[in-house]
């Protein structure tokens, strides 16, 4: 049987009611889908429904939807603790349980046994293998990654990930559903660890960590430069705190295992914080103190770190992704702009600045610090050799007429 098409998707099941799950369920229900919300316990379901009510009310207060629409959205959500109830009559299942491959494989397998054969099973994993989850089912062609960004009710981006067994029809349906939800989907063509956005982010985090640990600039100097010179919404250390020091630690280890030398992490910086339960914003302290709100980063410290180095490693990683056919430059740029609020994507930044300029920057830093992070990618060197240096040449990552 073919995978479900967008027109056939009416009932959706969301599994997991944590930080992400309840916001995802809310987004589907507000857009008119019938939603089964599945959790392990009645308590967590009650908590999730309260959180959804609170969030939907915020939308009403701000004029995003009216009271009747809010009531209708709430009435479309069916909370349950029973897999059978949640998955017997459903067209799309999205799991958002804890980030653990064994658990996610179990969930995929359980759903596969209950859900109708046309149903698509998707995962909100940030780092794990979509292919492995697909293999836990008898329908790998109808499994995919659908990676949302926090908070799911507001952030426009969704990364859609093709596992090794995922069919093109399934990808089309997930892309279409994402659009129907008012989101902008970007396609990650391969099940490569870190997908698109996390891969670029961890590269710039590593650059900040290495720079700091070599004593070239302080944490505040790096962050002030990133914010006030680079125009990024947050400094890199601030952003690690915001995401969670433990999450960054896990993801950076996974990326190192998957992509090798280029992602050599500086775990010495994050490990002690994790041991002391200083996980960032969520525990009140991380690299910064968050107990009184967002950390204050003095603007007069800006300029003591070369922001172009962050751009250079971001561009280099984007080039690796294009070379490995993981993503198109358009998707990478959109991902960084919508997922993390960057003013420019790395590919368009490189095209404007000149790929030759970026390459020289990488070569200079690499000659001083010969670690994989700074080693220019073959694709970048190849483009420059061909004269594809960006806007000025009419072609770089993008084409210009
Ligand atoms: N937090 C983020 O910023 C973010 C962003 C994008 C994607 N994700 C991904 O979303 C998923 C969920 O993350 P989260 O931040 O919402 O986590 P969370 O810890 O807030 O929630 C995890 C949920 O999984 C449920 N769960 C745990 N074990 C279970 C089991 N055995 N059976 C059924 N449910 C179980 C928990 O009850 C909880 O509701 C993860 O895969 C994560 O990587 C997280």
C-alpha cells in the first residue's frame, strides 16, 4: 500500500508529552487535525493538557486565534495512555519521547503493530538514526524524521529527514503536512547525524570552545563579539546555556563519533558543569548565571574576538553537507535563519563575502591551529579553483544572474 498523502491525513497521534510533545500536539490541533496525545501516565497527560490550555489562551490573548477556535482545538485533542486507543485509527504518528534509541525503536515497533498499514510513523529525534527506527517496523518506507524546533508552537522551521528506507512519497507527505501547519520544512536528504542546523551550531560552539581554551578570548569577549559585531541573537556560550549544557555535550559527542576529527570537542569545558548540575538556563546556572534572567553581556567587550572565524567554520561545514549531498544550500540557509534566528545563512554569507576570502581565512587559522575544525573542505577548495567565488562571479553556493 502506498504511503498516506496529505489529503488522507486527518488523525494524528503524538507520543510523549514533554517539552516538545505537548506543543506539537497543540500545533496540529489548532490547524484542524484530530490529535491523540499519548503518554505513560494520567498525571503527565493532565499536566500536558493544562500546558496546552495555557498556551492556546496566550494565542487568544494575542489575537492569533479566537475563543471559539481555541475551544474547537482543545476539543480535538484526545489524551490517552493506551497505545491501542492512540494508534488503531490514525494516519500519522509522531513520537517525541526521550532521546534514547532503544526506547524509540520500541515505540516504533509497538505502533507498527497497531497502526493501519497506510499510516506514516515519524520521529522528532534531534540526533538519533531515523533509519534504525524505521528498521524496527515492517514499513521503513513509511517512516521519516520530522524534527521540530523549540518552542514548536512558534518556531517556523521543521527539518524533514529521509532515512535509508524512507520513500519519496512519505517525504512529500511530511513536507506538505509541515506546510499545512504553517511551517517551513527543509529537507535533510540523508540520515546524517546532526541533520542540518545542529551540525552547523556545534561547529561554531566548538570554535568558541577551542578559542576560549587556547586563551585567545574570554567567554564574555566571544559572546559580546558574536552578538554586537556579528549580529547573532545570542552569544555561543549563552546559546549553549539556553539549549542545555548536557544536550550540547551529548550532541557534540555524537557528531564527533559520526563525522570524526572535524568535530573534536572540548568536553573539558562542559563536563565539570554537568557534574555540578550547572546545565544552563534550566538549572539557573551554566556558563552564566541565569537566576536573574538572561545574562548581561557587556557590549564594550565586543571586537576582541574575530567573528569571521565563526562564519568560516559554519561555511566550511555547510560545504561538507553540500558535498555529501545531505542538504541543498537553500535548505541550509533557511534552516539557520528560521531555526536559530541568524540574519544570514552560511551559504549566502559566503557568497556575499567571497568563497575565496572564506577559504583564505580557514587556511590562515588552520596553519596556526592544525585541527580538523579549520581544515578547508574539498568542495570549498574546488569551488574556488573553478572560480565559483560567490556573487561577484555569478556563482558560489547559489547562482546569480
Ligand atoms: N527540547 C528540545 O529543544 C528539542 C528540540 C527538538 C527535538 N527534540 C527531541 O524531542 C524529543 C523529546 O524531547 P523533549 O525535550 O520533549 O524531552 P522531555 O524529557 O521533555 O520529554 C520526554 C517525554 O518522553 C516521555 N517518555 C519517556 N520514557 C517513555 C516511555 N518509556 N514511554 C513513553 N513515553 C516516555 C516522557 O514521559 C516525556 O513526556 C527528543 O527526541 C528530543 O531529542 C527536543
